[in-house]
C-alpha cells in the first residue's frame, strides 16, 4: 500500500491488489474517505496512516457497489456510508452479492479476514447533487455504464476528480453484465468537462493523472468503444485481452 498527496487536502492511497485507489479529501477539520483498499492489513493500517497525515475521517463514500469499493467500513466501522441513489438501488436489489463476490475473491487469493463484510445501513445520496465535508461540498455526478450504478465525485476546491472505474491507465473499458455501452459513453461525455476543470483525476484502479493524461485516456476509451478494435496503448496485458474478448462477444 502506498499513499501520495495530490493536493494539501487530498491523499490517494493505493492497494497492492489491483492498484485499487481510495481517496481522502479534507476541508477544515473533517475528511471523507472515498472507496477503499483491499487487503485486511491495509484496512487496519488506514486510520492511523490518514490520522498521521492530518485527515480526520468523519464519513465514507463509495463510487459504486462493486465489493472492492465497499470495504471502507472494515477500516472505519463506526462511520456512516454514503452512496449514490443508483448504488443504493443496486445494493437493495442485489442483497448479499458484494459479500459473496468478496468471499470468492478472498478464496482465490487465500485472503483471511477478521470478519465478513458488513455494510449495515447506508445513506442514499441524490445524484447529481452535493455532500458536505467541513466547510466545502463534494459534487456528485452520475457515472453509470461500467455497472448499472456509479457516481463520480469532484472535490472542486482541491481540483481532485474521483471517477470510479473509468479513465484507468491499466484497465480498458469494462462493461459488466448489467452495465451498458450506451451509458458508458454517456458517462465519458459527462466526465469530459469535469476533467477539463480538474487538476488531478483519480481512477478506481491505476495511477492518478493530470488533466492532459486523463483527457488522452478519455479519447482512447471513446475510440476503443467505437468498434472494440485495437487495445489502447499500454493496456494490452493478458487480463485486459480477456476483458476485450468479452467486450467483443457482447457488444460488437
């Protein structure tokens, strides 16, 4: 696990599994944690790491309901979890799915956890909309397509845009079983002006990007989605070729 400050009020913590990112954003004496790392030892260490960096986490937020984005409660079990409206719907209609998929992943990678994932109650947040942190507000923007749910989060005062599983430098566009190619394109269109206004763009997996890099990735993803042809440069690993074959089977 590594932590990188991308702004005085924003720290990106990256898991050693899947380069999964979580982001702590701060305003005044409060901070919000967006998404989560994967491994139990990373989750155990996360509160102390952020506290040492001066981030007093007071609430949690998840960009979507994939299990690897829902583990913040394991690090901060006492805190409220906020999710966008579409994610709240997905959690209601897919009870236990995230927990089961986490167990399957843990079994595959021989991971033992001190306790199963317990989401408890969660707060459904209107999207588009805002959620307060300290004396600032995070902007919430719809980001469906990769999955049937999704929210991009913009800390405009820090210039940090958290996009969930889009605009990755290590993953090609992945449209899940209940995702939508049309909605994926619509999300990229909505993200474009937000990226233009951002200083740093943080994907769910991979490296944080500057504005120009994020815009290049957005253009590459749109070109890829036009015909599911050549994989974007630098994203042609064995795993990405598997995802590409599935994309072609479903959408070409």
